[in-house]
């Protein structure tokens, strides 16, 4: 079973809370969570293969880049 750090795909609680505040229904939440998580996993797997690194290494690099972009 492949390992991906939980912070790369575990956004459900935060996203649900944001959607509740915005008045979105549960179908909206599930539909968009599936898209977000799938996109994150595809990015991690693609980067891992391209750079010949583990999924963990790719995840760490991707999240570090995203964090720098938000500063």
C-alpha cells in the first residue's frame, strides 16, 4: 500500500467547515473533496515518478513549495 502523508490529502474537516459557513450542501462537499484529493494524489504520483523519489519525498517538496508561495 502506498504511503502519502496525511496533510497532503486530509482536508475533509476544514473543507466541510468552510462549506457549512458558505451554505453549501453535503453533495457539493463530497463532489469537490473527491476532485481535490484526486488532483493532489495525481500531482504527488506524477512528481514522484518524474523525479525518481518516494511519494513522501514528493509530498514534502510540494507542500514546502506551496507554503513558500503563501507567504
